[in-house]
C-alpha cells in the first residue's frame, strides 16, 4: 500500500494528484484556503466560508465521474453568477446546509466518485500577507501580483487550527509531494498552518518538493530554483524537504536553473523530464519519477 499526500493548490496540485492516480493506492490532498480572488473570494465574503476553488479543482482531478466533474467545472457566463464554477456553489451549498465545511468537501467528493480524499489545510478563515521592502501586502491576489520581492509570508490569524484529517493523512503517508504551483500563494500558504507544518516535520514519509518549471510573473519572477527551495525551507522548516525534483533540461528563457552548491547538504536533487510541450507538469511524466522516489 502506497499512501501519497499532495500539498498546495491550484493547477499544480491537480497535476500532482493526476500523477498520483497512476501509481498510488491511497491519495490525499491538503489544500490552501488563502485564495481571495474571483469566485472563491466572493463566496468567502458573501457566505463566510473558506474559499472552495482550489479544493474544487483537486476534487475534479480525483473524480471518477467525468460528467459530474464537467458539471463542477462549468463556469456561469452571465447574470449574477458570472464567473462562478458550479462546483464552488455546490460546496458552498453543502457547507451552508450542514454548517461543516470539512463535511461539505467530503460530500462534494463523494458525488464525484473521487478516488482520494481532499482536505482544507484549515476550516478557519485566513488572509495571506507578505512582507516586502517598504511594507506589507495583504491578500492572496495582491501577493501574487506584487512587483516587490517577497521577503516572507504569513497568515492572519497566524495560528488557525489545522484540519485534523489533513494532519492524520500527512503523518500516515509514505510520500509527501509539495507542489508544484504558485510558491507563496499556494504551497507556502498551505504549510503556514501550524499543525500542517508540524506534521510535515514529524512525518516519516519521504518529502519531495516539485519545483516549478518556470518563474511566475509577480511573486517569483526574480527567483531561481534555489531561491524557491530556500523559501519553502524558511517557512516550512529545514527538515520539511528530503528531495528536490526539477525539470531537466531547463525550459528556455523562463526555466528554472538550480545551483546545487547553495542547498543544504541533506537534500537530494533529482533532475528529470517532467514537463509537457507547453511547459506545464505532465502527470504521466511526473508519475514515472515520483513512483521511483516512493
């Protein structure tokens, strides 16, 4: 039995979950709830629930009911619902009906026939902040778009309770896959929850940081691969990563170059072809490498 847990959010974590489906027996995702833009931000402000968008995307990556997944991903194009994916509204409705956001996510997954479990890092409402030169940037969207180099990020409140099932999944895993995805606003935003960070440090699983294939305009456009690794270690703890997985060969122009000499000596660095022709992580290629790293 191979138990794999993916941590982060967005399209990157969805790619990891699709990869895990090709080699893992038990799959779980621990997902950021710091998004304050688009449909997710509107639902958080209107209904007082954690943002469901990243969670919906992960549920759909694990879906066995393709027609239901297509329904979840349907995005309204007119009227007051413009921009809302149906899956976000389903999760919001379940949360309002039950008063339990974690249960709402589980039930939304069961309707999809999800082949794994998806957990919010916390069911509390949080806001992501970034320290930059000259001040503080507040909100996930603002952090993602800032042109000022990010020095550190933190949550407000700083100590939201971790979802207990997310902690249990991390502690029981054989392999933890961190990312890929937006460095500060998806991955690090997830491990900033104290209980998630502590479980990541305590687990006996092999912890693999999947580095992005390209720099991201705004939050990481000035960072190389080593800076990505150090940012994760600075926020999650120096013992939170065992392996760094990097696209090799480097993607031209926007690709990530790694200076091995600048990394702590305990880290194993693995270079492999894991990107599709468009530069995004390819789930099948990623699965081939992750399978060997269990």
